[in-house]
């Protein structure tokens, strides 16, 4: 029987040793590190993330989201999730960018109806 030898610590692949270019939200980083929703810092992270989604929802309502109370709120949450997910994904993949803008455009287009002036502009440009 072979004696138990502890494994050598794994090192990150060379390309991941450099700091990622995409910043991870410090509130997400804190929540992940704390592992405790009862920790005194956890409410700050929760409140901040709720406030971001609320600001996005307010903007969606101001921009004319159809059924503003429902779709404006939903769009705000979807965009907040997209922002957080894109930041985390680019960090994990050590990528420079994630095509979140295209996804955001689809979400916005589905939640905010085109106005008559938008339709006229499309007709003129066609």
C-alpha cells in the first residue's frame, strides 16, 4: 500500500494567472465569499442588487414598457440578471467581453413596443 501523500496545490492555467479584465461586482463577490445570508454585510449586497433592478425597471417603465407594472419590473430583473451573469461569465471564461448587448436588445424590444415614429423611421430606411 502506498503512503498517503497530499496533492500538490493546483495552479491556475497560465492564461488565468493574470487579473481578469472584466470586473466582478463586489457585492456578488462578497455574497459568494460570505456564504451566510445572515452575515451583517449580506443585506448591503441584497439591497444594492434590488436597487439596481428597481432602477432598471423604472427606466423600462419610463421608456414605455407595455404593461409597465408587470413588464417593466420583469425587464428590470432580466437586465439585472444579464448584467450580473455577463460579468461573472466573462470572469470565469477569462474573456474580454460577452455579447450581452444583443441579448439586452431582444429583451428590450420584446418589452417596449415600437412607437409610430419608430415604425415610420423603419419604413423610410427600407
